């Protein structure tokens, strides 16, 4: 029993160290730390221990600012797929809360890393988004894999979308809403 507890403690320490070092973006140090703590690591290491992020075609890590390391992988892949499906540039909002935020445990936002442990949402400006193609944008967001989709007509410089990968919904039945003149309404109200 004592050995099981010691192994469990060792694994917890190694996991905490990996998270810390990953945030420092130092893969060499991570591998050295694992090699020191895990016997036969060089023999057993594989892709399951890799610290690589998804390869994106349309976005760069810098676009996610300080939140890149905490971005959910499904969110990143869905953003990239949405950009492909949309066929035009998609810009991440410059607003400080457009990606992640620290809202404590009472803020239920998908942006809240304190609640979810990662960023599940992004506010974006798809180039050319209007009320005339809002339904198309909504459908492409579902196809891309988002389970939360909001369309905002009252933002600058143009209409904005909130897209997320909330765990309690699916792309087949996403949470959906719109905001018009600072009032939240059914998403159908923005479809021309």
C-alpha cells in the first residue's frame, strides 16, 4: 500500500512539473524531468507524452496571445476548420476577454479558465459576416464542431461571433443565441 501511495505521489509531482514546464515552453526540460522521474522513460516515451499542440493552417499561436497554452485543442481545431469552411479571413477579437479570463468559480462563461481549467471559447470576426449570411456562418460553425454559437450584431468593427466547445452540448444541438442592440435574443432574429 505504501508503494502505491509513493508512486501516486511521484506521478502527481511529475504531472505538476510537466504542466509548469509546458507553460514555460521548454520541451527539453520536460523530457529531462520525465527521464529523471520515470524509469525506462527513453524506452517507453511516445506520442502520448508529446507536448505538441494541434497543427493549424489558418491561425498562429501569437493570435491567441497569452492564452495559447491554455486553449482547448478541440477549440483550436474547430477554429481552423471554421476558417476553412468560411473561405475568408477570421480575426480573433482584440478585446481582453475574447479568449480567456479569470472569473472565479461563479462565472460560468466558457472563456473562464478558473472554472474549466482551459479556454473553451473565442470571440471572432469572420470577414464579410452580415445578417444576410449569418445563417450560413452559424451552419459552418456547427459543421466545424462548435457546441456553443452566438452572433452579435452590435459590435465594432463589424458583426462578431462567439464560438465554443462547451462540454454539455454538441454541434448537433448547440447552445445558440444572438445579441442585438445589447439585448440577448434567439439566434433566428439575426437570420435575414
